[in-house]
């Protein structure tokens, strides 16, 4: 028998229950619920609590809570539940790989938007949850509270690596507060600027010898797409872990009933003796302004070392390992355009040129070949076209994850699917360049090498992009090429020049 937050169910009920993989931030919320980090919540909120929270900032029973914690499930999954039957209203929630994580008792189900419904009810973990990198740093709030010394606790949510400016702020705040430091590292999804969650943990740990005495834990915090909501919930999580004072690391940080928020003073690094002081106390010739994330990324992308006055060497080494120079980093080169625009010809020309130089390993994912080998059986409906692009994007991201270059050349008519391919690549730590082969429809139709346009005009082919199915022109293309009055060789040279300018290939070898 399984006891799930007050409801006892036979194991076969859990085994036969419908399952669903929540979105990343919902999965992170689930982990926080079952660990007690969202106490006093024991499950996802129902509609009454959500409405009460919206009206008066409190749950229906009067409990203060800062922001909604909800779960949305597609209609087809909800259809498998029976709300009136306690033995048939259990939904098993899984991770993206399909492994069960927890069960939710769907005591409240209500429509939220077209095709989706909200589910509220208590949750309980299934299994021990004992896997994943840096598992030793994953502790529940109760475990962390038992480890902390008595007195004040300064908390920081380390969303980015800690460079000398941040380390100085931590040292000053900890000394001023005379408290213990608790570092919470978010590990739900990729970190800032494409840094993997594992890379973020390594970078923060690399700075540990530069910190005051500290306790470091990982916490499954994820963005909900709303800075204020995220700040409120993070403050409550910090409070659950025992934080009494929270050091702000961004422009938006609210207490939400949690620990007091501290805003650090602007600090500068004195290169004479390695000591941090108030900026006004340091002579101008010794002042250093903190580098921006973009400046740091630019140095790493070009293979240049981070200056020691700004970044401790151990942290710099971890960042260089996680973000190697572009010429050594994986890349997804994604061509999009109408049939007959020339994208496949250019893509294969670029691949041939790179194979000749031997500086990159190249995998070509041609639209027609993918349709035969990877997406056989899919139609040309919008849903199947999106699925086709997702499959291409996933394979390409895996190529990029291991340092290769994936060259993709599907039509990819929909902006949302292209954006998803970009996110998949970035999530794998690879670069992504979108090349729009913007050859006009009239030119493509005049070429009509495969005869598709003629069949579409004659009504023999339905769903032809550009004829009776839309092509959403990219607004985020990194490079635009129109082959109307251009030879294939000239187009290939333009793309190679773009790769060289961005540092993805050696400019000398691409000419």
C-alpha cells in the first residue's frame, strides 16, 4: 500500500494511473512541494485558493502565501481521470524521461485555457528521488536547518557564477550581519547565458575558498516567466531553508513574507593589496568596474582568459570548461526557407567546405532525408510539422552537446518550432545560428525542381508551404540570404564568412 499525503492507495492503483510529464517549472515546483520548501503548501493549489490569492493575497483559509503554485494538464490526460472516484483520480507525474516522481490526488479540476485544465490536490513523492549530479548537495529544508549554526543566516540565490565583486559583497554582508552564509544554487534547467546547471554548481564551488564559512545546497528553482512571482516564491523558499536575511542579486527581489532583503553596496576591487573596500575609498587609478555578463561571454567565446582582478582563477577555469571558444563548441546551423529557395544546396556546400578543411565534424540533417529516416509516417499537418522540427532540433542539439556542428535545412515554416529548436540547442550548451534563405516565392515556384508547386496549383497537393499553408518569415534570423540573383558558391561564401566573423570557424581556413 502507498500512503500519499493522507490518502492510502494500493500499489496497482498507482501502477495503472495515468501519467504526465509537467513543464519544467511545474516539475521544479513539485520538487519544492514534496521537499517541504513550499511549506505550508502540501500540493498544487485548487481554483478556490487561486481565486482567493488573486483577490486578497491569501489562501482560502486565510493563510498568507505570495504567489500561485499550480499545475496544468492537457485535456486528453484529464479525460483518463475520474474526479468522483478516489481510486481513479490519481495522476502520476514523471520527469521528462518518463520516470515517476510523485503522485497528485486530483481533488479539484477546472478549465484554464483551450485544451488545458488545472489540477489541484496534495502530492507525495514516488521513489527516493536519489539520482542526478551533485545529489550530495540536494538537502531538504529540515536537513539544512539542522545543519545551520544558531543566529542570523545570510542567504543568496546564486543564479550566476560568483566573481570577485559578488564575493566581496558576500564577505561584507556576512561580516556586517555577523551571521552564517547559506548559498542556494538553482538547478532546475540551464543557468544564465547558457551555463549548464552542473557547470553553475562547479563554478560556485570553485569560489568556495573565497567565501566566508558557508553552507552550499542545490535547490530546484525555475523561472515562471514572471520576475515578481519568482522573487516572491524564492524568498519563501529561502525562509524555509532558514535564511533570515536575503542578499539581493538582481533588480527585482521582494520579501513576500520571507527573510529581510539586503541590497549590497557598490564595491570595487583594489589591485594593490587584493582587498575590497567602499568604492569611494579607493583611488581612481585602482578602481575596477565589474564586467558585464556579455563582456565575460565575449572573452570566453574568443578563447581569451578572464582577468584575474575580476574572476578567481579556479572560477575562470570552470567557466572556460563549460563555455569553450566558439571554434571548439558545438553549433546548430539551421537553414529555413521555402521549397526551392536553395537552402539544401547552400547547406551541403557549407558542409563540403568544412569537411575539406577538417576543422569541424559535420552532420547534415536534410529535410527530405529526415522525412524518410527520422520522421517517416508524419503528415504535413501543423502538429506533425512541429513534431518533425522538434525531432530535428533534438538530434541537432545532441550533436552540438558533444562539440559537433549540425547543419539542418528543413522548410521549418513556423516561428514557434524554430524557437524551440534554438532553445534545445542552447539547453545543450551549443550555439544556434538561424539562416533564412529568403528567396521569394515567385523565384522558388519558377524553379520548382520537384514539381510540388505545380501540383499544389493544380489542387493535387494540399498543405504546400507558400501556396495554401503559411510560411512565417523569421524576425530573429542571424543571417539572411536571397539566392534570386546569386550563385550557390556565392551564397556558401556568405555563410562561411558569417561563421568566421562569429568565431565559429577559422577565418583563414574558410577562404
